[in-house]
């Protein structure tokens, strides 16, 4: 036999060995898995047997008690059975929970029913639940039994306490955790149980007491609700008259207390400027409409956005909430959506706080439609007040203005409010500071000149409305239209961006010549802005001048249906709100604190 033939035979034998080994491993693993599963099944069966024996032990203990002693320690009915025990059987720790309740059977009527049962504690229901936290794949064992007294029932000197739990839609909430405590009894009554499929927990034969039964209702993933002791303290405020006081139980009467809970929701806050720049560490207060007492919100917390202007909570109860400004550096100039913020169960609500540097004192006007309660855009708000104060603004309008250009040219992006992009050498910006004029050359003004602003970022795609400047009147010797403007916008900025300045007809051949001009709609949807001011004169001895340039716009960071008036003093201000198609509304607003919000409702 040749060497090649011998080598071939050896390789073939090795393949056979490998295949045989693989088959053996597959069979062995399958057998092992069957063995493990069988072992786990045997273990689980042993756990069940131990648990059933434990449950039967508890029933034997209860059966050997007198009927009067069949009850929970510190529970109702009161007795000698501990509610929760940790018991070891077969080296395994089980948790045994025993629940005992009085039963009002219908054969002799029911308490508060058509045929009133003055002694409703007819029988007792005993439920034993055995849990094993360390047992794998274990399902709790739950057994129940009824126990009847040997003798006829006697007239009761107690009452009944029924707990009803429902959600935001009025539907029953089953398996809600209910904790009832009366610390005035000896021993203290402590009941911990869950509602049934109808959202009810009925406690019969309860000792009478006036406003002594404290009740807390909760459920995992849900909000909670509770009663409050009269005279307690809630959110730092005395609560002499709670909205829902601790329960009272009266002899031979049913006391029913209802609670509304539902799935919790998420509130996401962000604090930004009108141009969508992040403002960190914004301090504000959130107050709920639901109350714990007269004038005391159930939820009242001071909140602060983080270093990137965000605050989020995912355990907020469904309700309507008011945002109140209490930051020392910034005013809230708008809230989107409007106060009060509506939060539905099991939902997420994003809230944008639009803020600007504080200029106390400030008045935020929020205008809503009377029917829809939605913000009214384009409403005119006129405010008059002390020291001949007069200002008129429009809701739903952000604005950017520049009042000084003395920092000089060469600035591409509008970061320094005293600078601009370029001029042609024919204008002066420092004679005096805060004004643009034609340049004075040896006592004569240049015949013309222009100034182009830096690039202004509105923060997001925007709609543009009004171009405003002052003074509105120019010296007569300068001639007609001696001051005129053009407007340019872009959706984005790149190294090759160009600026196409246009007038009111959307072309480069026209100019804005009347202060408070409507900006052409061709710019809507853009984000970045430049303006160009052109000055000219017919007389070398006279020049037009500009002291303020502004434009209004809306963006995703513009407060809807709102506008703010800042720099106010103490006193009463008269507010007139009007819009075509609505009845004008007037109201007086006293100003005494740094930030005040006034809601105005307009009716068609």
C-alpha cells in the first residue's frame, strides 16, 4: 500500500470520529436539557407542596381560634393573626400574607341597602397567599375560606368603610393598593389591601371615629390620591379645611370615599430665548389645579432647568398646571402651550419657556379665544399706566432690534449688539453714539451712504411681519425718501452665501420707505436676516438719521398669543386688547411684583 493510500485512510477515520463526537454531543445536550427541565419541574413541584402545606397550616391555626379572635393584628376585624410572616420550610423562606375581612351576606339585607342590615358582619373571609421570592418560575399560592360564628349575630356598634377607586374616565381601577390607618385606636388599625374588579374595597364592622381614618390609594405606574388630616401642613401651608379630609365612620352606616387615579405622564420643559438659544438654570414654579385644601395646590414645586435648559419628570399626575416665574435673572415672556398646561393620563407634553433678561417689573399678556381657549394671534394690546406710560404691541410676534452701531463694522454674525457688517464710508455711527447719519466732511454731509447689518439668527425657520425704525420723520431739506431700507434672508449660511436685498414687492428694485412697513412674504420660511439702511440728502447742510431699527417675526420659539411689557413701575395699568372679528376687552392690572401674567379672553 502506498504512503498516499495510508494517509487517506487515516484522514477518513478522523472525520468519522469528529462526526460521531458531534452526534454524541447533540444527544448528550438534549438529554441534559431534559434532565435539567425535569429537575426544575421536580423542584417547582416541591415548592408548591411546601406552599400548600403552609397555607393549610395557617387555616388550621385560624380554625382553632375563637371566632372573636379570627382577625388581623391591628386590622379590621381585629384578632390574633399576623398579616405578614416570613416562614422557613425545607430550607426555603416563604412570605405568608393573611387577609381577613368581614362579609355582609345578603340573606338578612345589607348595610345601607333596601333592607338595611344593622349588623353587617355576618361571616369572615380568610385569604392566605404564599409567595417565594427565591423560587424560580414560582406562582404564588392563594387559598380562601369562609368562617361563620356559632351563634346568631348581635346588633353592631360599628359601621362600614367602602373605598371606590376610578380613573380619569370614571372607569374602575382594580388591584389598586389601599392603605387605611387609624392611629387613635389601641392597637393602631392598619389595613393594607387591594380593590376588586369593580374598583371597590369594602371594610365591614369598622369602629366609629370622626375624621380619623387616613386613606392612601396608589398603584404601580399610576398617580396616588389620599385623604388629609384637618389642621395638617401641605406643601408648607397649614391645611385647616382639606379638600378630602380623613374619613369618618358612623355607627351602622356606610362611609364611601372615592379616589381618582390614573397612569402617570411626562412633562418636558425647555428654557430658550426668542431666537431659540438655550438658557440654563431657569428657575420656575409649577402649580396644579387639583387642590389638597382651600387655596392649597396638591402639587406645588420649585423646578430648575439643567445646564442645557432642560427639565423632565415622568411621574406627573394628569391635571392642568400653571407655570409661575420666580427666576431672579430672567422673565418668562411666553409659554408654549399656554397656561394652564393640560396634561392627559399616560401622555408626554413638551413645554417651552421663552425667556429674556429680567427688566422688572414685567407684565405678560396672554390672549385666548373664548370658545376654543386657543391663543389669539395678531391681537393688538395697548397698555397705559403711571408716568404717562404708553406702549402698543401685537401678540404672537417676536422682535429683534438694534439701537447702537458705534462698535463699528466687520462683524459677520450679530453677537455684539453695538456692531454691524459693513458700510460704504458715507455714513457715521458715532456722532453721537446710537445714531446713523451721513458723514460730515468739513461741515458738509455726504450725499449718500449705506450700512449693512450683521447676520441675525432668528433661531428657526420664521415668518416675518413688520420692519420698524425711528425717527419716523426726516428733515425736509434732505428730500423725499431720504431714508429707505431693504431686507435680505437665507435659509442657511455657508461659506458661499450671498445676500439678495429686496423691497416690499419682493424684488431688488424697491425699498421700504415708510416706518412700520409690512415685510414681503418672499422671506417667510427663512432663518437668517440682514437689513440694509440707505441714507441720502439733497442739501449738504442736512442729514437723515436713524436711532432704532427693528423687525417682528414668528418662529418655533415665539410665544403664541402672548406679548410682554417690561420696565414697568409699581401701579395700576390699563390694558385694551382688540382684533378684527372680536369684541375689544379692557382690564386694569395692578403691578407690584417683578413678574405678572394677565389672561385676556376675547369673544367673537
